[in-house]
């Protein structure tokens, strides 16, 4: 399994963030890294989707992410394959020197 902080490990980053939030644990650098691979919108959208079926995640989610931004991302990505969307987001150069 790829290391948590590798960009291609989208599913692992979503799983880790969901576990931290569901448990109400303190955040860490690893948690922050879940959202820092140019696909943070897809990570947040996945968390919103999971919260619809996971009461513990739903109870804590807004303590960890901005509700307005997360709901906007989830609406923008509604009905889409989030793993594919995340991959497409990572493919777009974000730095002026890339």
C-alpha cells in the first residue's frame, strides 16, 4: 500500500481523514497532508458523502472542515467518481514552474 502522503493514495488519505474525524482525535501533519495534493476538494467531497452514512463522522465533520466549502465541493462533484476527479485534479499543474 502506498504511503499515506503520496498523491496517488487518494483512498488512503480519505480513509485516514475519516478515521481521525470519526474518532474526534487531534489533527496532525499527516491529517493536514490528506488535503494537500491538489485534490482536497475531492477528499472533502468524499468525507461529506461518507458522513451521510456514518453518524460518528457526521457528528464531528464540521469541527474539522469548513462546512460551506465542503458542501460546495460535494455539490460540484455530485454523481461523479471522486477517485477519477481527484486524479484529474492532481494532473493540473498548480505551480507556475511546473
